C-alpha cells in the first residue's frame, strides 16, 4: 500500500489547468487535420505484440507486454503509425487515404531528459501516395501543427534514408563497413569514418554528411559529387520538397541534414525530426515508410508524422 498515492515511474497525472490546456491543443489539431482532409481514427490502446516485433519495427524490450486470458502476448500501443497501417490494410480502401489520430503512447525504458514512458501524440498518415508532393504535404502539415499549438521557435531537420543506400553502392562498401559507417554518421563520429578503407574523396563526402546543414546549398554541394542513381534521386526528392516548402514560405523552418537517417528498417525516403527551444528531444518525427504495409500483406506507399503533446 506504500505506493497508493503515486504513479509508476515514467507516468504522471495531469492537473486540471494543464489538462484543459492540453485538450484545447488537441481540439486545435483536430480542426486543422479535418480542414486538410484527414479523417480521425481511434485504435485500441492494446495490440498483439507481433505487429511491432514480427517485422523488427520495435525491440521487444521497449514494449509494455502482458498476456490475455488465452495466453496470447499483448502490448500497449507504442506508436500511432503501426496500428493505423494495420487498420487501413485490413479494409478495402480507395487510395490515397488520409487519416489522423490523437492518442496515448506507451514506451518502456524511454525515460530521461524530460521524456515520459506514457505520453500523448497527434499525427497523420497519408497512405497510397508517392513522390515529393505527398512528402511535402505531410512535412508542411507537421510545421502547421507546431505553429497551431503555439510553437514558433521551430527547426525541422530533413534527411533522406535512400541517400546513404546509394552511397554504399557508389563507394563499393561491404555490408559490415556500411553498418559501421551508418552508425558513425548518426553519432557524428568523424574518427570512425576517417579510419575506413575508402578513397579520400569518399571519406570527405561522408564527413560532410555529419557536418553540413542548410537548404539548397547542401544539395548543391553533394549533387556534383554523386554518381549513383539512387543517391541522386534522393537528392532530387529533397530539392523538390524544398521548392514546395519555399512556396509555403516554410524554408525558414527547414534544415537539410543528410546525416539524419533514422531506422533503415522503417524509413525508406524522406525523414524529418522537429525541435524547439529548451526541449532536449524531437517533438516531431516523421517520414516515408513504404515497406511497413508489406508486413500486413499489402504494398502501399505511405508517409506520415507525429507530434508530441506531452513535452515534460
């Protein structure tokens, strides 16, 4: 009985004033998403564990797990994307499909730096659409979401998961070498990159991925140095996205970061993360995930994002 007045580690009660404020933010986003043609869905807070673990989307140790009365392994909702894909792929839909959600998520072992194990995310998924126009639609709505709830000190780092895959081929990397270099780029570890058995110009290109940021100037630097078609297509995709962002007058929020790659098993194209002042982790996360639907027996090009409504 000693814990009867306390919440478990990583979880917190929301006081009346904060709760009312948060509900107001949620309502603003519901209106925003509806006006842009995104219909809200609600998925259960409990899923079969397999939808996250069978295809390696989420490590099992990051899930809160338990069993039902038949002994089947269940887990609490880790994110909004996987349940949304499960929901849509199980129906006969006319694509593209635009859906939104505002739901609580639960992640084990993710505390620290202001993070909670239980938190609320809003998000959208655009399924059945390819190309830079759909990427830009989602990216623009992520920015609009932040502005709608009063976040104006915003930076969105945008990368391209396919870019490194192209460089791997261009530089004739071994699988082991590519894994080491990929992790080094994510850590901004220039020493590991410099010690690789590669041409000097290839090392310099990889090092630039860890150092350069900007918009068109970043693409202008890399394009003449890239020969692989996959890598060039990735850069072209980013340029087309920037062109659309410029029309929205959103370039001031954008920073191209080719060292941002995320999970190779999950993201397949554009990837982005959003940051704001005095919050030490991304409040926005999104990108293209064309392979996820295959885990549910369908092949549906998809792109989406989520924004945290629980910042501390």
